[in-house]
C-alpha cells in the first residue's frame, strides 16, 4: 500500500513504502508463473502444472505469453497459457512482451534491443535501458538520454526540462506517461505527466504520487494534507480526502483508499466517481483482480468480493492480490511457524511449502 506524508511524497518510486505488496497489475489468464519446490513452473488455477522444463525465473502474463528463464544459460522461453513454447531466445536477459515486441539484452555488448514474437531482432540492440511497449511507444535510454521510440525504433519524443535530469521515464498509460526529474544541485525530485507530443499535462511537482491509471492519478494536496485523484488535465476529479491509496488504484473499477490517523487508519474502496463502493472498515487492503481483493481485519488477511464480503475468510498473516487466478499467501501451522502457500479463488491450496518461510512486514 501507499501511506503518504509530506516528507514521504518525494521518495515515491525510489523506495517501497510500508508493507507494499509485489505489484504486477491485474491479469486474468488461467495460467501463472509460480515458484514451487525450488523451480519456476507454469500453473493453472486448478493447480495443473503446464510446463516441464527446469526454470530459474518466470515473468508475468503479457501480450498472450509468459516468459521463463532457463537455469544457468542465456536461454529464455515464451509460453502460451496452455504451456506451448512459441519461441526460445538466446540473450543475456529478456523481458516480457508488450504490443508484439520484447526487450532483450545482447550478450556481447550489454545493450538492449527488441525482438518480435518469432524471435527476430527488429530493433537493433543499442539502448542502455529499454522499457515495455505500451500505446505504441516504449521508453529507452541511450547515452544517458531518455527517449520514447515507436515500433520501428524511431525516436518520437525526448522529455526535457532545463536544469533538471530526466531521472526516470515510464510507459504510457491512459494516454500519458509519468516522468521523474532530478535536480542535482538541490537533490529534489519532481514528477509530471506528458502526452505523446511531450507536453506537460501538469506542472512538475513532488506531490504527484503515481501514474495515470484508468484515467486517474493520485495527487497529494499539501494545503489540506490529503490525497485525491486528478484526470489527464491535472484537475481533481475526486477531491483530496485520503491519506493514501493502493499501489494500483482503480483495478476493476475500484481503488483501495486510506482514511484517519495512526493508529486508527481504516481502508475502504471507492469507484471512479469517488463514491464509496465498500465502506472503510478494514485495517489494510490491496487491489482487486479476478473479482477479489486482499483485505486485513483483526490482524489477519482474507479476500473480499466487490460488495465487501469475505469470499475467503481472514486467516493469513500475509496475502497478495490474485493474478491469473492464483494468489500467494502465508499460513501459520500449529507451532506458529509460517509457510508459503498458493491458493486459487475458491480458497483451495494449490501448493504448500513445507519449509518454514520468513517474511518481514515493515511498519510506518
């Protein structure tokens, strides 16, 4: 989650605040890369394993494929949700596909280029960094200059601000991209949203606390010490009244938001008009995916539906949002030791890790 104060706003995107979940976004393919028994496999929501290689890492479902990295090699497989391998790529590193292209790192030079779904290099490896294609563009870095290129490798725009360094440039989302500027003289960070022409949609500020997601972005109002949501024009659509929001607001039309003060902070869910879809009655919550969201009550996590009722009762000391029908949770055994588990949306345990798991939950 994101719990903000004036002093924390400037740290956004530099550190993960509080006990933030592992954020991937919501995808609902019936297959997910998961870690079981010392290796990564492709698992369906019913627990069926669809892969048979020994993989050392798995990516996210994206653009119809899931990336898996073979152990102790430079080989990377891209599988369909049914387990069919569409292409095997040789590269130092490889990323997930976006709009038919995936960034891969050349073994010799260390530079990044882009392959298509046949594995053919369509944009030569010349970038120091290469992001995911979204809405026709991808953020790249060459000679320490951050730019956006199109699917043919042509530079479309180069974010710029006199006297400031472009510290980070993110993929486009809802017609805008988040840009972070850094002032080396003062150590200050400020963010803005740009459109495809490079025009600033809002004046750079440290108060912008997230990307434009589903047409809305969280913005901190220092005058009232509260957060609200702005549209692509920088105007508040939902007035500032919250102390924070989920890392991925408005997944499946709802956003987890925080009210109150420590130690009496409560979490509920609002819709895109700012109305309360689920009252603020929980101690913590993450984003919806597949019709369920993790929510914490009386110190334990369960999963609620879009009406706020617990579809899976709160019994876990830790839980993350569902992704592709599977969620990672931690359960306590009779000796109070924690074990990592994978469950589906019915609450069925698909995998139970027999060894004790150790995790740390940071507190504000």
